């Protein structure tokens, strides 16, 4: 088996380069390939601050399926594992997987104090008869490295258009449709309310042009994340979406929400009528954004619906 090894806080375009290298290598030696990652995420164990992942593990499973990853193997990460010597770490991989080759990014580090680098990896892996491919990081035309750190910063700021560019697909939240307050229906904009994952990085509060996927369908959706400040009494962040023209029932169903671009910040309106007028504008902007979305992106979204 060819193993692509990394922390993988979500899958971006740089990671896809690793996956392609593993696929090619596995084809050359007539073997399978997989992604090997760690749970919990190393930063949640070793970091000084609370760590919120870009995507939950179930979300990564869905994304992996739609990206053509044959298998995702999760190995338990602990402080003891982090303290292993580099050769012992490779022995740990060997004990858990039948490995014939490794694919890693050029910034991959392993073993105690991150002492293992690409040079040491090649040396230690060769003793085990493993092939090793070290893949250069992917950069934008301006020379900026595509990586999870900047993607995370942009999600927090609400810069979801830039996030989509680096991910190669729109940012996603998956959850179960639950009952809300029903206010949307009374003002002509019935929304679906999504149960939010307990541990996940969330975009900045505001209204976004986006889409929703369920039952292999992908539809445009105006998505709101926030406290609904026009209506006092909402004490926790909510995620809801209006699907233009949709009149079905989705209660209890798992759906995937996608974010294209933030249309505006969260705002309290002095009158409900003003909110309604603004929502009409938000819906028009959402439909325009959907109309300009590439068909490949829509097919990817539909794949993430089931």
C-alpha cells in the first residue's frame, strides 16, 4: 500500500497534489493507496490553544469520497506518539499498515521535536524497502504557499471566496436539519436550520451566497450564520439557509451547506419590512452567484449530498 501521510486539517489543492502522486505511484507498482492521518488532530493535543478543525471527521470522509480517495486511515495521536524517535515512528506505521511506499509534502516532519525531515525519511524508509516520494508544496502564481493556516484565517474573517480558491471547492458545513423558530415562514422566507457540529471552525457571522446538497441534488441557498439580531432573544449562533423555490420538508435529513461569498455582515434592522427587502436582495445576489458557478463545482457539491 502507498500511504499519503499528514495531519490534513481538511483537503486543499496542495493535498490533491499529494493524492495524485500516490495514485500514480500505486499504479506503477500495481498496489492500492490510502490517506493516513491522525485523530485527534496533533494541534489539539500539542497546541496551547483550543483547536477547531476546518472539517469534522465525517465531513472529511464525505470530501474524501468525492475527491476519489480510496480509504482514509486514522491513527490515534497522543503525546507518547509525538515523543517517539523518528525511526520508532516509522515502526509504528509499519505495525499498523502494510506499507510499500510513502508520499509526503516537502514540509513534512516526524518524530520527537519534529527532528525527522525528508532526507531522514528517505534514509530510514529505504532500510525497510519502502519507496518515498516528497512532493513540493503548491504555490499560487504570486508565489504564496497554499496551506491550511491561511485557509483557517480566511474562514474566521469570512473571506470564503478566497477559501474556495485554495480548497478547490467551497467551504462546507454538514449537519442535520432541525426545527427552528419558524419566523422565516411567517415573512415569506422559510429556512432550514442546521444543527452545528460541536467542534468545527465556523465562518464569520453574516449572510453568504452559497448552495445546499442533499439526495444527490445541489441547489442555490442564501445562508445566514449569526444571532438573528432583528429578533431579540436568540442566545446562540445559528446556521440557516433559504433555498429559493424549494418547498419540500428536510427535517431530520443530513445536508451539506456550501459557502461561495459573504454578501454582508450581520445587521439588526429597525423593522421586519426592511429585513424582508434586504433578504430579497440577498436572494438575487445568491442566484446570480449560482448562475456563475462552474458546473464542475456543482457536481462536486451534489456528490457531497448523500
